C-alpha cells in the first residue's frame, strides 16, 4: 500500500487545532504516483456518473449536474486500486491521529466542479446529511478533503468556518433545504470563512460539525477532490445496520482492514453500492 513520507506525522498541535477549531491542513502529503492514480480513477467514475444520467435521459440526478458539479459516492469497491489509498499508511496516520485508536471508513466520494460553470455549494455541516435520529446523536466524523488540483478562490475551493466563529464545537446546527436544489443550508451569517488555498496533493481535514461552503469554479479546468470520511465508531440506522459504510480500518492504531474480505464484498454483492 502507498506510504506516507517517513517524516510525516500528526502532531499534538494538529490534534489541538482539529479539536478546538475543527480543521487542520496537511500540505502536499499525497505521493505523486498516488495522486496520478486518484486522477485516473476520478475520470473513470465521472464517466460512470454521466452514463447513468444518459441511461435515464437526464441532465441532473440528485446533487449531480452534468458537466457542472458531481458528487459520486460509494464506488471504491468497483476499483482495484482505491482501497490501497483509503486504507493505506497515509490515511491511517491521519485518521488515527485525529480520531483515536479505533477507526472505520464511513463514506467516500468524488466532489468535482466543471470548468467555467461549476456551481457553488451552500454553508453546511456534513453531519446534517446523516439521516434520521442518528443526526442528533452520532459522534462527529472526519472529512478528508483530498485535493487533486491546486485549489484557490478562482476554481471553487472550500471555505471553512472554524468552530469559534461558527459556534459549532460539539454543536449540530439546524439546516433547511435550499429552494430548487438539494443543498442543505446551516448558516446565514456574513462571515465569508477562510478559503483553502493549497497545492494538489494536500489534504484539508475537518470535523463533520465544521461549517464549510465552496464557490463556483470560474477557471478553465476541472476542480477535482476525493473525499473519504472516517468515524471513530459505526454510524448506525435505527434498525442497527450501518448508515453508508462501517468498514473496520484501525484498532489500537493498527490496521485491521482485510482486502480479501472487501474483495468478496466487491464481487459477492455484500453491501454493494447502488
């Protein structure tokens, strides 16, 4: 599996920033060969999303808008390579360092904005998208915003509102659905947030309680992000089954991920994404 740079580690300062402000950034930590693989996989899965819309004669489906904005999730089991990143050494160091001894993969998705037209995304907390009563009771999980292209204010980067400015430390805000779109909105204040301006290969980590938004992509290139999310415990539905994923990753900071078992899931129909 791909390894992090030997010098990379999550420090006490990183943990303190994540706990107190809900965000910490690791610049240029994804190795070049891994970054190339993620870009290739992204192209494949965007084509997959377009094909699904074509089959239904649609230009949009859910949060996806053809050529404009994509949220393509729960697809890693269709790949022979993505699991090496999701459960590799780099993500073990980050997820274990910020969440603690026990870690599960909760969700993974591609978040892409098309050139010169990629839509903005409203202020929200990721936990607002957890369905049902669990939205009020689950422990905040970790979002890892893995940047495949240099991001800045021109191409639709994320804007983060730290806990102290959003009053979100340990607090899930009420959200409402934006009229005409499926976006949830949890903040209506005038704080613009802090833009993430980082090179490709960086990972911006934030809590699922951290408010964030993104602007439109006004550049002439796609803005591509891969977004794995990890939890310190399975997030369950009311019937006791996992919501999204609950793939065991770390126990006592050691990897317990079983690729053979996950291969069985990939080809045997267990927890197969739809």
